[in-house]
């Protein structure tokens, strides 16, 4: 993940490509403090206002096709009456080697977050967290705080190795992916456990049921 000075955490994508386990995939011991979060938010706003080029211009050029953009808008529009505060976060957000997949829950103000990343030795390369809206932020059970602006998502966290705050940016949300597809490569017992957690949280990758 992005590791630099405490509040200027902007990792190069070259380093990112060699990182086996993202920092934000490791459960932090605490959330960023309010002061730390405000500084990270300022950093995120600067990032959105002037995105770095990244690898092959990733943060500057939208790689989605028209159908993906259209389908995501339709999905978000369908969920707006059911779980409106979650809708800005919905979708599959992408970095170079990771994705953060955010799904709506039928429980208002709740969401599920599935991260995929390069698996560590003897690891599975996937994590699951529940999310709860707090203001305009999405707080997760992994003690990260997600913020969103336009086509960019910021995941704020506390580095487990040095207790310093950081933020990692994703971009260009696509329609949510069936979580079973994301978990195809992991052992069946673990896959079933995660899918049960997903179901118990009321989360889905499909349109809301008609009332």
C-alpha cells in the first residue's frame, strides 16, 4: 500500500505492484483520529483535483466502456430509494493490483466491502468487512474509513506497523461483481464462510427486491 511520510502517503505504483498484502487489507487497531482524518481528507481532495498519472495513466483516463458506466448508474438509481447513503460508494473500485468491492445491504445505512489483492504466502488474497454510514463516510469493521468524491474512492487507515495514518486511492467504479466470482480461487470452506457473512449482512450484487 501507499507508505511515505505520516500524512503524505502516496506510494508509487511500481512499489504497489510488488506489495503482496495491502496495508488496508490488514485489520487496523483503531480508526484515524478526527484531526488525522481531516488531513487525509485534504490530501484526498488534492488528489481528486489533480490526479497523478499513475501507471499507464490509470488515474487520468477512464477505462470503463459505455455499458459499464450505464449499468452502474442504473444499479445505483435502483438502490437510491432503499439505501440512499450507501449509493455513492457502490461498485467495484480499482487500483493497480487491488479492487474494493462495495455492495448495498437491505439494511439502511449498511454495506459490505470485499477487497481483493495479491495474496500473501499461504494467504487467500481477499478480505470481507461490514460497513456503516457515518455522515458522508463509510466506516468498516476493519477500522478503515472510506470517503468518496466523483470517480475516486479513498480508503483511510492506520498503518499497523508504525501506527501512522494513510490513505489509498481507487478509481473508476464498475457495476458490482457477484461475490462468488471474486471468491472462486479460495478454499470452499472459507468461501462459504465469507458468502454466509455477506448474506447475513443483507448484502447483494443484484437489484433490490420490489416491495
